[in-house]
């Protein structure tokens, strides 16, 4: 890996750390982070494939109250670097990287807790500055807290980049075939579980018919993802247009609830 590629990867890692808090440009999302790292290292296709696999897992990760979700930013960046260093961009290599991302995401929680604990002192610093009307001091505290969040991902990424590629490849090649195959299968199962968690959260009587249609089209046809996406967008527009018409319970009236499928199901 060239010096320029390594610098670009560290920049992406720093931005991913920032976005783990800001949530404005979504650099911490696996699909974005892995794609950018893949592009920076000349492995765009593999980066997109890895990011897509990890994104299906991260869809179900959310902070709820005091429960902090696994760190998607560290998982995405570290898994992408391991894949690039390993030099295996086949489905097997992507599966191994996907499987290693899960423990990395859990390990990222420890770094997150450290940074957030340190940020408590910065909050008190900002409060004292605000008491004295020092707006610049408040801004410095905020910027320093963001800097810590970026370094939370950039430093581990730089350490991974410092490991020679031959060492990573040697460690991966020492893994027996049964372990490699098991990690690939396990990574695929984790993706399925993540998607199932998302479906479980959004499952309603109104959504299930669309899920059944999409599943049937994907299973019994040879449609590409682009074609399936176009069909999904068309169904969404049809649904919205029917909703604007009030759903209707017959007779051309608009006495429905605004949910056409819900109105139909209510009749049963």
C-alpha cells in the first residue's frame, strides 16, 4: 500500500470517528467507510461488497437509552484494512473480514467509553467557559471532544496500517480451512440475523405484503438488484398515491384511514 493510500485511509477513519457522533454525512456507516477505503486502496469492488455485507448487520445497531450499540465505525474501517492487507478479495476473503468485524465492533465499545468518559471533563470545562462568557472556550472544548472521537478510529487504523502486509497474509494463511469456512458461514449468518432484526422492528400488517412480493421476485426470478430496486420504488409510489386518495373502502369515498392496505385488512 502506498503512502498516499495509507494517508487517505487514515483520513477516512478519522471522518468515520467524527460521524459516529455527528451523524451528518454518514461516513461511519459500513457501506460508506468500506467503499471509500476500497477506492483509496484500488479495491473499490471488494470495498463495496464488504460494506454491503456489514451494512446489513449494522442496520440493527442503535443506541437505546444507556445501551450503546457496537461500534460500526471501527468495525468497518478495521475490517476493510484487514481485507486489503490480506490481499484476498474473493468471497471467502470478504466473509473472513465480515466475521472479524463483529469482535472489532464490540472492542470499539471500550474505546467509545474511554472517549465519552474523557468528554465529561470537557463538558465541565465548557460550562466554566460559558459562565465567564468565553464562547471561544466553549467552542474549543467541543472541537477537542470531536478530535478525540476522530482519533478513536484513526489511531487503531494507523496501527493496523503499520503492520506489514506479509504478516497479515501469513496470519490469515495459517488459519485452517475449517476455520476459514466457518468464519465465512458465520459472517453470512450474522448478516441474515441483522436483517431479520430490522424486519422484526418494522414488521406490520401493512409492510408484510411488500416483503412477500420482494422475496418472491428475488427468489423465483433472475432480476438484478437494479430491477428489484426499480420495482420497489414503483410500489412505494403506488402506495403513496393510494394513501393520498384515502385508501377507500369502496364506492369511491375517501373515508379510509390513509393506509390502503390497512383499510383492506381491517375489513377482515
